[in-house]
């Protein structure tokens, strides 16, 4: 199943082999969707926004042969526009463009915590070994515990701007700045 989010079609499930629509829940996003949807706690979480700010985050209960898709919960600002939500178990983390990071219980939308980290973001967070990594536009790597309590573990400057999402491969964390690619971690 391939899941997409857009202002024109809402949240859509497609068969990746045929392109056939499995189910769709249109009309839920008033603005453009940039970040990818994420699956957590039995719901699909996606956001929309305009002008560099998030407008709405929606969680959708997926459809099936026996049930139509439905909205599980909605959140209004501060919510992400560009950064993609990310999940650890039943917790979903929403990393906002203006640096507000929030943890919610995915099945219900209940907010567990919300904090400002003091930077702006174009890239999305990634998750590795129970930690969230996200690069600010200034080129600082913020590391948070992917947990039900806010804990800033580190803030590491890269020395130049970055609008990128970190990547993880082969036991390494790859960080792209405007002029460099940095690999962190050793070989296994």
C-alpha cells in the first residue's frame, strides 16, 4: 500500500503495482501538503501549510474493504509544514518549521510534550537508536530523545547552512550542508 497526502485528494491509499486507488479521504487539507505522511499507532499522520508555516496536522484511520477512512484527530498550529512526522512506537513526533517540536500519542492525538528548540527547519527528522536527528537551516544538528519526556541530548554545529534531511545507511549518519557531505559513525 502506498499512502500519499495532498490538498486536492486528502489522504489516498494506492496499490503500488497497479496504481489503483484502494481508498481516499478527500477534502481534509485546506492548504498544500509538502511533508510525507507517516504511519503510527494505527493512524496516518500528515500536515499541510502555506507561507513557511504549518496550518493543520490530521491523523486518518485507514480504510479497508469493510470500513471507510475517517479522521481520528486534528491539530492546529504550531504544526509542521515541510518536516515529515516521525514515529517511535505509538508516539508521533511533529517537528515544526519554526522549531516547535511536539510529541503526541498517535492513536488519540493527546499531546505528551511540546517545546521550542530555538531554530528554523526545512529538513525532516530521522530516527536512529531511540534518538531524533534534525538539521536546522543554520546547520545545527539537534538530537532529541525519542521518548515521552522532552530531552535535548545535543546540538552540534556543522559550520554552514543546511536545508537537508539527514540520511542513515550502513551504520552511519549522513549530514548534507550547502557545500559538504559529512558521515558520522564507524563501520561495522
